C-alpha cells in the first residue's frame, strides 16, 4: 500500500486541524467512525464518491501508526 502520509493532510484552518483525507473536509475520524459503525467500504464509497479505497486504507494506516506510537504512562 502507498504510504498514508501522501493522502492524510493536516491544515490548521481546516476541521480544527484534524487529519483529513487529501485536503478535503472529511476527517480520518469520520471514515473510521463509519467503519466502526458497521459500514462496509463499498457503502462508504457509494455515500462519498470522491473517496477512493486508497483513501480509506490510508485512514486505517494512519490509525494503525498512531496506535503503534501510543505510550502507557505508569
């Protein structure tokens, strides 16, 4: 898979600086929320035709990378 960093953007003035897909106003959180709610990738792509499967995979890659970086303070 292509590196998610080429698809996930951070812009201070857009969506309060949350990570977005390709500079659009849809956030990584939005996409992950749809998946967590049970939407399939084809359903998301039907509802948001400007997204691609690569965008959705980039959101998953971003989330996985963030999870890998989480440290537990003891």
